[in-house]
């Protein structure tokens, strides 16, 4: 399941990081530190989300 979670994280991580950066820029925070923090927070938020999606997909592919 780790490989599946890693592949999902590639998509979800970039989506969350990009969304957080866009939200930061929309709020008028143009500093490099704010943008970097938003990208890191988005990437970290995506870790459990990718794991949950992978777990649900794994259960649907391989029912118990």
C-alpha cells in the first residue's frame, strides 16, 4: 500500500501545496516566507489524505 500512497501523494501533495499557495497569494501575503510556509503546510496536510485515499482504494481493490 506504500507504493499506492506514494503515487497518490504525488498528485494530492502538489494539489494541496498549490491550493495553499494560491490562498496565501489571494490573502495578499506576497512574502517568500509566507509562500514557502503555505507550500510546506499543503504538502504536510496531503500526507494523511493520500494515506486515507490509498487505504480506501486498497480495500476496494482487495476486499477482505
